[in-house]
C-alpha cells in the first residue's frame, strides 16, 4: 500500500509543479496580451494626433463677455470701434516726461505690491496618491494665537516604525497628545517629528496637532509640510487678524434719523442748495444733512439738523464729497447733488430695505428717469491694466427683481457709510468727475441700482437776481471740463490706478 | 538516456512542487508571526492607556502670551488683577435697556457677518490616498473671468474605461483640449464629464481644464470636486476682484511736500495752534498743513500752505480728525496735536524712510520722550470679544532695530494716507478719546513706533490775556472726561466693536 501511495504522491506533486509553472507562464502571457489589447487604440492612432488644443479662434470665442476676452494674457489691448472710444492714458504725459513717470509709477507699484503680498506665489499642487489626510483649505489663525489643525492622518503602508515630520515656517507646532519625549520631538519648534511603531498612537498624535503663529504679522500664508518616507503633503495655514466690526445702533425705534444721514457738496449755488434743503424737509423733517461748501462766502443755514462745513475756496468737488462723508455717524449715507430736489417717489426707505437685505454696498436710484448704469471690466497686465466701460448691468439683484447689479450709478445713492469711507472720493479731482469714484471702488464696492426710487433735478433756469447771475457765471467757468482737466484726469488714471488704457 | 532524463525530470518537478507548497505555507506562517510580533507592543499596553491628552494646566501653560491664553475657547473672560483693571462694557447700559440693546447688537452683528461671509465654513479636508493631483491653494479668478486650473491629474489604477467628473457651483467648467463630444460632455456647464479609455488623453484633458466665474459677485470660494469611481477630491477656487491700486506720484524730485501732508485739529486754542504752525515753518517751510477747526470763531491764518476748514461748533475731536485726513492728497500724512511743537529732532524724513522700507501702515514717534506704546490682544467669543491691552511692543521692527512693532502709539505719527482713511476716526467720539482709533484699526493697521523721532509739547502755562483765559476755561470744560462720556465710550465699545470686556 505504501509504495502505491508514494507513487500517487509523486505523480500528484509532479502535476502540481507542472501546473504551477504552466499557470505562471500562461498568466504572464495573457496579461501581456490583455495590456496590448487595452492599449491598442493608442497604438492605432498616434498619441500626438489625439492630444491637441482647441484652435485659437475657438478659445477666443469661448471666454468672451461683452466682447472682451476675459482670459489670462500677457498684454491687454484697448481697441476703438464704432461704438467705443479708446483712451491711451500715457498720452496725457509729455513725451519728455513719460520715461521718468513710467519709472516712478513702477517704483510706487512695486511698493504697493510688496505691502499687499503680490504677486501671489503660484498655486500649491497636491501630488496624487499621498498617504495623508490633511486640511486643504480653511485653517486660519490670529497672529500669536494657536489653533488645532484638523484632519491630519496617516494611511500609508504598514511599517515596523512610523516616522512622520511636520514643518512650518511662520509658526511653531505642537500636539495636545500626551506622549513620551522619544515619541514626539520638537514640541514648540518649527519642526515636529513623530516616531512610533504604533499606528493608532501616530494618528492620535496627528489628530491633535496644533499650530502657533509666532511674530506679529498681518495677512500671511504659511505652507506647512507633512512628510513620511518620500511622500510630502503641503497645506496652507492663513495667519490673519479678523476685522473689528463697526456696527451702528439703529436705536429702539429704528427711526430713519438714526439710520440715514444725507450728504451733499455745494459751490456757488446757494439758491439751488436752499431748494434742495426745502424739498428734503417736506418729506424728512429730521434727517441730518451734512453740507460741505467751498464757496467764497459762508452761508447761514437755519436748520438745526443741517451740519455746515466750510473749505478753502474752490478746494474741489471730490474733496468736498470726501469731507461730507467723513462726518457721518449713521449706518447709511444718502448722497445727493446740490441741484437735485426730493419728490414723492424719493423713498429713502426703499433704498434702506435693499441694503439691509442684500450684500450691496451702494444702491443708486434714478435722477428723473436717468439711471446712468455702467459696467466696468478689468483686464490685468504688467504694463498697466485695461479697463472697459459698458452701459447697463450684470443682471438682476437677488430678491429685488426690479433692481440690478452694476459697477457705476448716478450721484443719487444710498451707501454703507463704512464701505463708502473705505473707498473715499479722491481730493485730487477738483472739477468735473464721476466715474473715477467707481473705478477707485472697483473690487471694493458691490454696486446696484433700483430705478423705482426717483429724485428730481433742478433745471437750469434764467436767474433774475444780478448777484445770482454773476455767481452762476463764475460757477460755469469752474464747471467747464477743460482740455487741461481732461488730460489731468487721464494722467491720474495712468499713475494712480496703474491703468494703461480704456474703452 | 531518455529514461534517465525522464526520471530526473520527474524528480525535479516533484521537488519544485513540494518546494512551492512548502514556501507558500511557510511564508504565510512567518508573515502571521511577523505581524503579531510588530503589533505586540499594542497588545502589551492597552490602547486606551496610550491615547491620552496633556492635562489641562499643561495646555493652559503652553499657548499663553502676556498672560492671556490665546487658544480657541467658548467663552473668553476679563479678570481684574493687581496690575490690570477690567471693564465689562454692558455695564454702561441701564439694566432695563440691556436686553433690547443686546438684541439690536445681535441683529447688526448678523448683518455684518452675512456681508463678510462669516462665519467661515469648517476647513475642507482631503482624504488620504486620493488618486488625483489637484491645486490645494492659490487658484484665483476675477468675477466673470476664466482661469486654467493647474495640476489636475489622474493616477489611479488602470481601467478599461476612465470616467472622471468635475463639478463646480459658482462657475462653469471647460477644457482647452480639442476632443470629440463623446469624450468630454458638459463643456461650459457646472459639471464636466470626461470618458475615455486613453489614460494619456484623460490627463491631457485634465491638464487643460478651465474655470469660468459666472455671475458678478465679490469674494466667494467655490469648492470644486473631482471624482472617479468612489474617490472624491475637493479644492477651492477663490472668486475675487483685485484691489485697484491708488498710487501717489512723488514727483521728479521727490520733494517732501509731494510726499507728506501735516494734519491737525484745533478747538479753542488758537494761540497754541499758532505756536505749532510757526514751529513747523522753521523746519518745513512748504509742507501743506490741514487744519480742522470746530471753535466758535473762525481763524485767519496767513500761510499759503495752510488749508483751513471750519466745522459746526464743538462737533468734536474725532470728527475733526476724520475731516482733516479726508483732505490729504499725498501718499503720507503726519498727524500732530495742536499743542505740539516741532524741534530739531522732529525729522519727518526718518518716519518716511520707515514707511517706505517696511510694511507698516503707521509709525509713531515720541512726544518729549513719551512713546505710549501699547499692545492689543483679542480673544473672540460668541457673546462679544475680550480685548486685552498691555504696555510695550511685540518686538523689534525688521530692518530698523531702534523701532518696534506694536498696536497703539502717541498722537504723533506718520501714516499711509489710504490705510488711515480706510480705518478713519469715528465722529461719535467728540471729546476725550485715543485708543478707540487703534481698536478700530485692529487687524487693518500694522503699527510701529520709532522713539528717536521726537516732537515737543507746549506746556500748560498761565495765560495772561483775559480773552485767552476765558477761552482756556471753556476748553477745559469740554476737555473733561466726565462720567457720562466714559459710559458713552464703554457703550460704544459694546455695540460698535462687539466687545464684551477689556483688561
């Protein structure tokens, strides 16, 4: 029996061995065949032929808004068309002055960029198949404060010993886990090294890692790295101080007087100012009105709710606007020109409702049906940006279907005082100016327009009083948009706003 | 020979077969042994015993700065000690008024939060071992613009067919890769679906994906997801409009007059103002000086470089400060009080140098040796923040070892006009106020102090002129920090700044 058994065993093991060898070779062969079958399409069509980009005209079509191609480019352009004029701002400078102006502008621009942390570093890319969990976005810490870092974990292959290193540069690291010094080194340093053979302990330590911002600095981003063996993950920790709120108390009765201040500037038009004030009082007897006046003679205004300020003679339009808004103590400020007048449809409450319920900073109304809405589109470029102005709006405003979102409106608007003050009116602009304010506000002010709130405009009428006639004549001289002033404003756009041209 | 060969072959295959079987069993056994050996420490000590946190007192010690624990907490506290007083701001309100005030403050705070996009959503966490490459941080797009998304790649297991989906919510997706419609679906939509069996083509398409921001909105973050099978990666795309620069031209000769404007406010102290102006002219004959005056009678100032503004009588200290700075047209503004006077060491050029070369927004000097530096530390909390004021500085200023970084300084400082205007002086503060400005500036203004630049202070002297005596008496009445005013300022901190208490 034993001999028979041994004989069967030998045959059996022979067959097993043969079978295994055959299997190994066979599967390798089949696998290769399979791979080549799967990859066959790529062999069928050459790769180079498949990997092509859309033609340039197609790409130009794709990302166009209002006829402007809003895609990254080296150089932007301002092309004049039948509908659009185009201005090249550097033309406002004499050819002799221009090189020196360019150099000064570049120096000032670089100072601005340094202070703003620009240009931003290129995006941080994560490699595929990193064995780590980590926070991609949203970890923020106040200067000198500490925060726990959420989401850190290691899910790599098993190992006899795990060694994981965390490295920061603008702060120090620690962990709330209680461990022996041999397991965690570098507590309170820029580099934290975790060494343990216990995977559960490793992840517990990682789960409780903290980041402490050291050194008092404003807005910075620290790229923290997490590594083990040859795998490195990096994630951002934003060091930022929150903005202190500046809230206004509307008072127990939410009186309009405690919510809104009216602001205006006047110059050599006391008669028009009086008409305006009279019309305000017809509908709003106790709203505070702030008047900035750079006329020759100060006015006497008998109204306990009017605050009157005098300025150096002819100091200017935007200087006066900036002065007026600097004195407001309510949450909202309503801007009106001194030659407007209030009518039944001048409902400030409607504008307040819009600002209370949306994220707008400014909402304009209509001046006798004229809304003067315009959009501003910016293309950035190293040698100065290109700004494009188009009439109309970006679309309707959420929750207020009769209102729209835009970039610029008329000089009849309600604004969040704080947001308006943050942009301000540039005192350089002494005479005719309007859109410059909205350009300065680009990126800061979220602007809308509600045409149903209407204010009226005092028509130019023939003055009878001789003194008034003289005054109006002087006013017209100051009000004329002379060529010198136009050149001044173009030069201001060139230098101040780092613009190249506009359409 | 053949029989011998066959015999050897049989034996050979027998040995191979046996060997393979032995090897397979053996390695399984060894592996199991190995695993149990590696895991042995965790079996030796119970896991629960190893995973413990540091004791609370230790954690409290770890993250303390100037005696304040700067770590996230539910409720902050202001504890009075021998060195520090503590103020509870709600005590400034009558007990009957307080519930209504609290409710109004909460409503205003919620409006503020809505507009600022607060509170921020919890951090976005990346899972381990995602088979994707993607951009973790730094992808930004202007509203309505398009950007390429860098770093997208798929490195998962081989498959017969690859299907990868990208999903956005505040914008649309596309790719610059030219492909048939069967391969890429959803071009220009919120969801882009890529189906291909060619891995190279898949990664080429991903490499050229673009994101287009749709809808005009200000600062938002879109979480874009990238998925395949059961793996999902998410990454942030920030929609933000860049700030328009507001640069100042220093002119071809960089004259100090084109760089710096001096600003001051005066009230019932014309004699002191004149001493100040006279001292300025001794060292700086042509710098523009802006004077805001809320006295009863306007002054006549014979100086072509002084700009003089009048205000409603007693309108107030901070209203006047805000007015004065609203009129500045130079890059920098130097604030001085009307009872200072310039001496040899009052070197404006030194302060200009500091602001030109560092990231400070404000740099203070010394008033007759008094630098009045103080730090402000904030602890955030749902029912109002706790603010802690400590004398001194955070440390030296980079590149200027004699200067320091701090939160507040004296009323003799040079500031970036634009940054100063963005914070502003709150016109609610009519009488005595100082630190309120720096509290309003917390998080916005980066403040430093350079004690070597010194201005002098006009001592209180016995006035001889009877008119002046009367004036000074009136001034003292307005200047007294009455209890009512103190309560008013505490109430303002409670509501406006959403503060709970201070130490």
